[in-house]
C-alpha cells in the first residue's frame, strides 16, 4: 500500500510539472507578441510588432516653447534655444531641466525674430564656448540680428562677446542658423530682412551665408574680401555638410500668387555663388546665377533645419509639416509623417545616429497639442 502511494505521488508531481511548463511557455510567447506603447514609445510602424526594432518615433522631451535650434554636448546631453530668449538643458536621458541655463534679456521676439541658432566651438571641451544668434532692438526701432559668444560654466552661460553685429533684421526673414563647418569656420545664414534688394548687395550682411573665424573676422579665402560666402538668399534656415564636405542649404521661397509663390529651395552652396533672389526663384535660370537642386513648386515646404546622414539629406518643414529625405545620388525626395506632428523646426543627428526633430506648434502659427513643443527621436533605419 505504501509503495502504491509513492508511485501515485511521483506521477502527480510529473503531471503538474508538465502542465506548468506548457503554461509558462504559452504565456511567454503571448507576451513576446505584444506591442509596447508608452509616453516615450508612442508611434511604431505595423511591421515592428513582434520584433526587436526600435519605434519609428518616440518623444525624447516635451514642454518646450518654440524650440528653434538643438546642439548636442560631448556627454550626449543637449542645449535647446527657445525663441522667446531662453537656452534650455536636457540630460542625455531626456530630462528637461526646469531652470534655463540662460535667459537672454536682450532678445527681441517679434514675428519670426527672437533667439535662433546655437553652436558649440570645435574646441568646446577645452574652452566651453557657446555661440548664439538672436534678434535685438535698436534705439530707432529697427530690429537687427547678431551672433554672441558665451562660456558655459557652473551650469550657466556666462559673460558675452559679440562676434558679428548689425545684421539687418525685420519681423520676418531673419535667417538664423549657425554651424561650424569642417574647415573650422563659423557659417551664419541671414535673411533679406524683408528688403529683397539687399540679397544682391555684396556689402550687406542680409540675404547671405556668412563665413567667419571664431572671433567673427572674415574667413581666409572669402570671395568678396568681407564676411560674405554666398549671396542671393531670401530666408535660409538650414545648412549642413555631406561626407564629401559639400555645403547644402534650405531656404524659403516667396509667398503670394502663383507663379511667384512658394518654390522653396534646396541648394548646394558654392563659394561666391549667387542664388538668384530676388531675380529668379525655384528652377528658373539666369546667367551667372546658380539654380536650386530641388524646389517645392506649389507644394510648400517652408524648410528649416537640415542634416546629413548616410548618403541622404534630411530637412523638416514648418508649413509643410513633414520630414523630407533627399537621396543625394538620385535627388529623389521622400516625405514622412505629413501633418502628424504639426510644424517642424529643426533636425539634427544625435550621437546614436537617430534624428532629433523639434516641433514648433506654439509659435502662433500652429495648433498646439498636449506636451508641445516636443523633441522627437526618429529611427532613420525604420522609415
């Protein structure tokens, strides 16, 4: 009798073990097929379900006010300019610091003007220099723009030194993108300040791409003996370099009634090049004027930030409300996320080779949603 009880007990334990194994295995497979969603992983392509791919889009940070420009620090944290005049700090895990690292009281936010571009000195690790481009007011009421250098110390931007001053300004067409190029010089995009003829004036800083030293002096080899690198620009708001060192630029075309409307441009910039504004726009041609590589026609982009990665250029559109990808071999343009996230202002490549894009829905021309404005993190391999 005792032996029969032992056998029955062993068989029972074996059956329970088999059933437990089958249950856990089925549960594990079921959990593995669930699609993960959260506040930071909120948008995935259908093909990602059940795979280890990262989401197409995640919210890296939110609660910003018209973020205009983004730059990564060596430790993978970032600075962001807000057009109202603040510089914000976001840690590498996406935490937005409550207190700004700088509030620039001199900034005059009017129309499209305000605090715009930001760039780090190539030797930032040793000198902590940070460069800002912003609109300010003159005594006679006319706005102007300038580039000012600060030092990042003690968690704040300290001191200031004017690098380039007296760039013509206006409520609209202030340009404002600044970046150090592969040659170590600082490149500055300026708008025509709503006076189109200034774009063709080689002695005016308006409607140009400028190239200067880190102290603001004309770079060696500039074509006209001053700070001007190229001319004939209406309102350039994006610049980047490809892996061959070629400079690319985006700029806003004219508003109004077709055929003069729109025709936003993507240009490859040559030193001393004249890009035509206001004499030609879009794909029009004229002697001694460089025609755009691509233009929007009637499909308005209102292009802003511009970045290069793996043989392609990415730019974002304000009125276009989309991310655009240009294959540099075919010049074919693809459009992503049309009207999904509203107005898009800047795009940069992060240290992880993801795209970081800012929304601009609180700039008075958008429709803000909960959490705006945001920084979106996009996997370019999953578009």
